[in-house]
């Protein structure tokens, strides 16, 4: 249900050459996210850095460990959090703990997440 709603809102875009160049630089420097010699995660991240309006928080939902802190698996990697805060002047929130291949588990976890956000 949640994924269906998200997919209805999806938009397609063409990556600008500066996004591709920034992603290539990121990979060469070994900066996260991503694996060595792979540009996919770096393209996503650079696109987000350039596309999300400054001052707008980012809520990243992923099972991709390349975005996750090695110290605290419930948080985004510190490098990415610092980069986002510095460039975007906003916060980065990671939601990986409730992403599951099981729809039932995902739905139950999402309900807990919504419930905990209402209490905050």
C-alpha cells in the first residue's frame, strides 16, 4: 500500500552531466556512499544533493548498507550526515530498520514508526 502510493508519485528525470561528474569524483576519492568502482549509489546521492531544496530534511528509506553507519546501524553514515548538514543546511534521517522483503513486517513496522513519530 505504501509502495503503491509512492510509485504513483514517481517522477523520471535525466541526470545532468554535473551530477555524473560529481559522482565520478566521489567514487575516485572513495567517499561514501557506494562500493569501490561502482557509481550507482554515488549518482543517487549527488542527485539528491543537487535536487532537494536547501533547508529541506531528507528521509532516506533504504536497506542499502552503503548509506548506514558502521557504528550505529540505525543512523546514516556520519560522512553523509555531515555532508548533508553542511551543504543542505538541514537534517538527514535514515529508515532502514523497518524495510523488509516481507510486506506484513514492513506494514507492521511502518505503523510503529508512524506511532512513534506522533508521540515525538
